[in-house]
């Protein structure tokens, strides 16, 4: 069962930062930042190294509960999308700075 | 004994976000963002609610190890300062977006 998504006005910065302060969740967010909706299975397949389904379930929940992603049931899977507009409304420039920082870190390795 | 501070090039975004994804550490960072050096005791006194010394010691370490703050011994205390230049160099716009978001959240409550 999918839990509740926080209304935009109830998103809390510390929760967003804690959610994104994890390499797997940051990688997931970079994928979702491509835009649109992504089946959770397809996102999972793009992660290196592969992550177990139970661990992924935990990460979807952290990202959903913090207000970073939408998670919508669609048949046997869920469709994930980034709550970009909500995050940009609450914290202008934050998501772009984080995504830019992640790209910069990746290009340094 | 003060541990090592990570060189600027070894700062990792996920660690910075995880460090700041905590209400106490975010409050500490907002104080240090005023600029200059602050004795750790003085910073501790400004936190609401009051935090125990052992808990504060943990938070200094998380902020130092992630590259967010300098922690320099000075007699019986430590002087804390924000590694603003290093963070701005590595992640342009990130600190400003986070500090702005924290102010916005505070003004909503």
C-alpha cells in the first residue's frame, strides 16, 4: 500500500536533505530529474550496483515521505516522478544546485 | 582530539546533504553562516531547545567530517566556522539555496 504524500506546504527542508543525502537516493533522483513518470522497476534496473527490491522499497518510501517524489500505483508496479515543481516552489534553486553538484561529483571520479 | 578535515576536493555531496539534513545541524550551520569564527560553547547556547554537550560533540563531528565546518582547537574550546568558500567552489548555489530554504521554513511556522 502506498502511504500518503505530504502536501507541498508540509514539506520540510531537513527531510528533503536527509532523503537526498544518500548515494542511492541521489542516483534515483537524478534519473527522475530526466522528467516524466518512470516505472519503479525500470529505475531500479538503472542503478549501479544493483539494489535489492526490499532496499529499493525503503528508498522509495524515504523519497516519498520527504516530498521528493510522487509514487503512484499502476498495475503491479508504481510510477515514480520527481516533485520538481513543488520543490522549486518551496526551495528555489535547491534541486538545480543538488543535481548540478551530483553531476560535478560524478565527473570528478 | 580533533579529527581530520576533508580536503575540499574530497568533499562528497551526499555527505554534505546528510549532514545538513538534521534540524540541529541545520540550525548550527545557519548560525555559522553569519560568518567568522564562533566558540562551540557560544553556538550551543543559541540552540533551542538546549542540546547536551555529548550530542553537540556528535554534531560537530558530522559537520566537520562532511566538510561543512572547520573546527579549530582554541584553548579549552573549539572555534567553529563555515567552510563557505569550499562549499561554494564545489557546489555553486547549494549553500545559499539551503540557507534560503531554512529561512523560508522558519517563516512559515
